[in-house]
């Protein structure tokens, strides 16, 4: 945990945005794997972590604006709990570490909320994403589960998003650490990958290194020779000469802050000429996007810069045709780049995605384009501010199923050279990704430099086997 | 997946136990970590795996007894799904692998169940343990979430338990493999542990090896210098000379079958004299329990044999006193051994725990003793049958909080030497555990031999650093 003053200050700031009512925070519970007591590793809700810092299942908290009171709801361990689960600190000690003085047992919460509802006091809650919390909210507020998302408090969402979006000094220290540890792991993978290995062996090494660092993975590692599959979690393929490995993985620190990096490297010691061509197009898009990052710049424009660089590069090698800017405007580049150039990052790898992309990545004026194939996956569009942390991760992905669909319709035939594309059908995909902090004057890459140019990567691969 | 004939046969056998009605099977969904799309690794429900073999989120199935029909409910991937998640096989292909011909889209299930309810047809379902499935059942059957467990079908539970309890040849092959891979990992940990390492480094190696084997952990690894905490998942301590490491971990195979082994070894090259004394008491209890395993023998009696061996050994070194059998009958040994000697194992490490311990481990005649501290944690009591797979895992755990509580009450003072026990206050704990198949003539240990005697363990530790 951070120093308790930090949590007290965060709660004070949030409270100052409300005149009345109650803010209800639900921590997460243990998630059962194949029966109730065989649970996945516990991950606390990020908003709960941000305001309270206590990573323990089955907690809740209320900030009572009118009474200027903060109440933590939770239970001390029973002797049975201690026998089975052990104890590092009592809940009372943890609450003191968080600057809290009022701790009540969990069974008091429902009655407390009932009383507040009887007095017609406004109870703000955030949109639930965990089914266990949907069940609780549904019961407490007498709402069908399907209605909960729309009953969540917009003012609460917006207040949390505005506060969590701008990272403080102590958060940047954590995010730098997450990115640096992630970079070390990427280097290790690049050094150890060999033809004949299975993807799962490398994925396992990544998991090991994340746990050994004292944290965990911030998301399930993508470690694949089929880099064209954006969120591929299959690890059953063998690495063969001529293929590429796409490694999209990152750690979260013990306090929960995420790193998120991607590198793509050849299984062989060198990239093939075609792989080099495509790699350099992606790297150009990365560089142009990165250089555009600064306060006041809309990330939508950063994304479009990256798309246009990709389209121009693809045109140069004959996979696209016509005017590159027109192609991007029409959305034709999404044959090769189906997703967004990046997203906000913090306590979540897609920061605050549970609170709604429209609030985290867009504004009332700049709404997300949900109709265009590529833009609907752009999680961040709005103007950047000093203190934002985000990723830049352009890529080129050749997806056979997508070629077949679009080619059958002759979709964007003026911009896509389908004949040539057929020759690239099994190319797979390339992505390059780093994490950036928006600074007063521009941006700073988080963590440390990780081999990125073809020369740097081939130098490492030359030593690998 | 196994050959489809196996799933067809299993369903046929289950069906034969019902005269009428429908059996509803709910597969699991992805479990969100910190937002909906950042999910834990997927684990299919074990009963769904047993009867259908398809490990994919958001499936359901119905066996219609009257119509002699089996329907799988699920959706083929959309092009967006394919772009993001990739695809190894279509749902249609997977359903064929499972011997299924009738596949309907997920949105048809609710209507289907409504129609069956209108016709007053009996719909059997199993007690849900995943909150997402509680939400669904609550909606479909108009029941409060709290009422679902009691509305689950007893005949369905009992039919599944009786079928899954007796392992078939192909299941035993998987369970042997799980135990053997688990044993390899234990040996690696025993070879690599060194003073100065952190617990998390070893826990990370275990996780790596489980993933690299093509499976996963069957439960979160317990890797701790505080072995007295039964289900300790904290990995933040440094290993120091004089301490012991308790490693309770096992893999599940790609098909989902579990291994579950425990070894306790010294951080130093040798056990201390006191550690040796206690270790040998535990090993005697293990040996006596193991030797008692045979068809027709009640596991409750195996457990009591193990408890009595522990009590006698503890009496021999002066920690207990009085008659050992009387001490066990009174429950005084539970100061040192708070849990059960073992549990059923199969597709779940605690097999079918979601279906209810009273059905898996006990009978209508032999109910679980829920009042005695030690016996209430004994998950298995009933007579063993050929084909059962279970663990034997006695231990001695010195829990300071428990000493303080019981000593203050002078609980079992006739059997516990509290003065001497104070000298052992920080001893921590020892457990030894292997997995066994009940055979026609007795039992067979699954997997392979793993160093177990003090001599074997010290020989490995001598080479470790």
C-alpha cells in the first residue's frame, strides 16, 4: 500500500465533487474456478484499490458525503479462517493503513443501505462487471441484473474517471516499474526462444517471471506465432524457422499498476525480406504516433496518423492502392489494422474499461465511432492531458477469414490489392507497443528501452541459439 | 478430448438413471478479473467436461430424457470474435467430436426452458457455484439466488456423483499423468530451493512447469515456510536456514484431471532433530493410512487410523498425553491436525465439491460430523469402492492462535501438554501427500515415486546448494 495520506487525499478530492448522498464502493470477491473454494488468484477491483488500497476479498465501503464519514464494511477472520488461510494483518490494521477508522461488519451493509433508501438518500454506485457484485446490487436495490448498468451513477463514473486518468507521482513510479519489469521479461523471451519450442514454454516463462517479480501478469500473455489473432491465448503451436513470435505481455506491480508491451521477432536469427518490409511499416507508424503524443492532441488524430502511415507503407509495397488518406477515411486500412492504436493504462491495463469507454476515452462532444470497423475498437479518442498514461501499439495483421469475407464483397477494392494480398495470406501479424506518459512538453516512454529496430532484434536473436 | 464414444457412453449411462424430464448442464463463462474483457484463464465446469468434453465458455446442454435427445446450446464465433480471439475449431466441429448432432444458438435456451416449464416438465439442474450461472438460473426459474442451491435436483446430483466417483481406464491414464508430472515438479522444487530465495520464486517455477506441461495448476500452489497455514497463498517470505518448505501443488492435465501432492523439506541440507521427530510421526500416519486403503473400508476409519498414529507419536515426544485413542475420540488431536486425511480427486482436486460433500464423501447413513473441529473438515468418510481416486495427506500443524485460544480455555488439558507445546510454538507445519487409486485388492499410488523418507529428501537437498 501507499502511505495512508495518499488514500485520505484521494477520497477527500472525490468527496469534494459531490454535494450530497453516498458513494458505494464494492470490492471484489474470490472468483471460483471449478468449485467455490478453488478460486483464481484474487484481484481487487481497481477503483477500490485506488481509494482504499486494501487487497482483500469481500470488502465494501461507503463515503457518506453528508455525514463526512467513510465506512469500511468487512469481517475479521474467524479462527477457522486463520487455520485455513493464515493472516498477515488484521482488517483493523489494514484499515488503519488506509487511514480509515470506522470499520463495520459486512452484514451491517444491507441494513445501512436500506435505511438510506428509506430516507430517500441518493446512493451512487459504479457499473458492476463481476457477477457476484451484480447479484448483490440487484438484491439491495431491487433491480433486475440487466438494469444495473443503466442505474449506475454517471456523476460517480465521471468523477472517478477524471481523478484516475491523471496519474500522480507515486503512480508513475509504479507504472515505470511495471514497464521496466515487463521490458526485462520481453528481452528474456527474445533471448530464449528457439525453433522447436512450444509457445506454452515461453508463455510459462513469462508467467514465472511476472510472479517472481512479486506481482503478476496484468493480462493473460499473448505469445503466439499467429500474431494476426489480436487476443490469442492459445499456446499449443511449435515455433518453426521462418515464423515470427508476437509477444504481447506485461506485469502488474504488487500494488496493481500495469505494464503492457509488445514485440515481434523472428523465430530464425533474421527476419525474412518480406517480414522486414512489413516490420518497418509498423515501426514507422509507431514512431509517427509516438512523436505526436502531447497535451491537447486528440488521440483520435494520433490514431489516424498511425493508420495513414500504415496505409502509405502498404501502398508502397503494393498491398494497398489509391490515396492513403482517402483509404483511411473510408476505413479500408482496417483490412490490415482492425483495432485501435492504443488505450489508457493505469491500475487496469485498459484503464477503467469497467466504467465505460465512452467516459474514459471520449467526451460528450467527441463520441466513439461505433459504425466503422477499425474505429469501433479505438478505446481512446479524446484530447490528451498531462499525466495520462497510455499505449502506442500499431500493427499489421493478415487475417485469412477477413480477406475471404471482404474479397467476396469486393469491399474497398479501390484501396486493397486483393491479388497481391492473396500472396500474403499466411503472413500472420506484427505489433510493436510501448507505454507512454503525457508530460507538460510532450511525452516520455515508461520503463526502459527494449530492442525495437530490426538491427537490435537481430543482434539479440543471433545469440539465441 | 477423449474419443467421442466415451462421451456418448457417459451420457447414455446417466440418462438410464432417469425415467423422464430434462437434465440441464451449464458450462462456465469467462471470469472477469478487473473488467469484463480481462478474464482469468478459462476453466470449464467439470461435470460439463465429463459429459461433453468441450472446453469453451458460455455453453449449455440439455439431455431430454423423454425425447431421447441431447442439445448443445452455444454460438459460433462472429467475424469480430475471430479477429480478436482466433479460432482453432468451429463449435460444430467440437460438437461432432463430442458425438453431438443437435446444436442450437444460445438465445434459444431460455425459450426452450420456458416451454418445458409450461408443459410442467421436470428440469433438473445442479447446484451452481459460479455467480454468472446463479444469475441465469435465477432468471430462468424465477427463483431468488439464495434459493437455487435448495432447488437443485438431488437425483441429478446423486446420479452424477455415483458415475464420476468410479474412474474409468482412460481417466486413470490422465490421473496417473497428472500425478507423475506433479511429482517431477516437486522434485525440481526440492532440487532448486536455496536459502535466500523468496517463496514466490519457487511458486513461479511451479506455475511455469505446470503451464509448460500443457496443462495448468489444479489449484493455487501452497509454497510456504509457514506450513501450519493449511491453504496459505502468501508467497512473500524469504527462505532461511533452519526453516522447512511445505510444497502442496499439483497440475491438471489438458483434459482437466488433477494431481495433488505435498512434500515438506528443510531449507537447510538436513532436517533438525526436532523436525525429524515430527516428520517421522507424519510419515507413520501416512503409511498406516495408505496401507488401510481398500474397497469396503470406510475412509472415516482410515482417517481415524491416521489421527491415532499422529496422537501416539505426539504422545511419544511429550506433546500429547493420556490415552491416544481417547484423545482422538475426544478430538484433542485437532490441536495438531485440524483437517481431514484426504478427499476424492478427479476432474476437480476436491472432486465434485460443488455438488456437495455430503453426497460425494458421505451417505444417507453416514453423515458428516459437523460438530467436532477436526471431523468437520473431513471431506470423505464413506466406504471406498474400486475405482475411487483419493488423497492421503496427514500433517502436523502448530498454529499459535489455536494454542492461545485452547490454552486459555484449558481445552483438552488432559490430552495436550501445553507447557511443552509452548516450546514448539513456532515449529510451523509438515504434510506428506500422495494420490491413490482403490483397486480390487487394495490400492495403487498414482504417478511415480517421489522422495519421501528423511534419507531420500536429505540426499536431494545435499546436492541443492
